[in-house]
C-alpha cells in the first residue's frame, strides 16, 4: 500500500512538472503538432497547419472569433461563469444545450488533450486552462487557439483555413470572409465557409453586425495584427 502511494505521488509530481514545462515552453514556441492532429493523421488525413506570428494574424478574424466564440474573453480568467449559468439553466429547462467553453478552455483542449468526452478530460482541461491563464498573456492564448483550431479536414489554424476556403492567404481575408470562418467553428467538419448554407450566412451576418457594434472587447489581444481598432 505504501509503495503504491509512493508511486502515485511520483507519477502525479512527474505529470505536474512536465505539464508546467510544456506550458512554459509553448508560451514562446509554436507547438509542432497537437493531439487532434495526430489522431486525424492516423485516420489518414493530412496536416496543414502553418503557424502565423502574432502580428500576422488579421485583426478582423480576431474580432470575428471573439464575437462568435467568447465575447468576454478579455474579462474572464479562463471560465465564463455567466455562460456556464446560462448553459445550466438551458439544461434544467430541457432546452437545446449551449456551449459554455471559453477560448482559453478550447486552446488548452487543442494543445494538450485527445478529442474524447469524459469527466477526467474536463478536469485536465480545467487544470491546463488555469495554467495558461496564469502564465500566458491573453494575446498568446488567442494566438495559439487561432493557429491550432480545426477548420476542416486536415485544416488547422487561420492561415490554412483561408487558403482552404478562399484560396488566398489570411493576410487578404475580408471582413465578411473572417465572419464566415468564425461562423463555422462550432462544427467545421460539417459546415463550409467556401459554400455556406443559408444558416451559416445568417450566422456570419449576425457576427458582422455584432462586430460593428464593438460587442466583443479586444483590448487584451492588441499584439495580434499589431493594432486592434
């Protein structure tokens, strides 16, 4: 019993040390690959994931994604308890479940976790979310998310997404194209920014309207695109 406890403590200490080292390293270095990329590669998909420096990420895609995915990104510390409360209320009322994951949580998931659903994974996701919120600036979290999020089969990050959907680099994304890319993020393997359905076009128009009202605060991500308006 004592030996088992000793090994458990050593394993936990090893995990904590390695995870902390990984978080510190990824604050500076781009991740060479993510667990989801590896899973898709085993399934036979290519990996197209060019990494953009912070100043090369267009401000319009930053504003569109924050507007669509996490409007309180600059206010919360990894967890949006307002959205969590709304999701719990929807579940209690029997309404359609709504997502409550922040960009910080999604970045933690993309960078370190396999795409499986379990309470253990959610716990580890929360742990990595706390770490990156404590050790990274907000703009680095957003940069990592925008460079690693899946945007289609074998397509990861905004540069690959722009080339895949619109056949030009992310630097040439229009405001409308940025909204279309943000609109498909809930299910990028089902929806297409290149051939949007009426539903996706409607989502994109809503995102554009909210961007026009400056509904999402982008003050914490100013290094992205050099200057956010």
